C-alpha cells in the first residue's frame, strides 16, 4: 500500500512573494538565493583562512 502512496507525484511548494507593503525594501531574498550567497561567503572565507594558517608560524617568531 505504501509503495502506491509514494508513486503519486507530490505538488511542489512555492515560496511566498514579497508583500506589497514591503516593496520599498527591494527584492525578497528566496531560500535558493540565500544558499548561493552563503556558499560564496564561506568559500571566500576559506580562501582567506588558508593563507593565514600558512603564515601563522612566521608571525609568531
């Protein structure tokens, strides 16, 4: 019975739009936009952290 239940395609949930009263604040950031921004931030953070780890022993001398 459960295999038939899982065979039915489910409706994809849509994200809410920006309310009209908040249009003055610009576009509403969707979850997928946040994920892209967060990954880019962490990637930049990591590229800055690696050289610092390399230079740390030289700075302590």
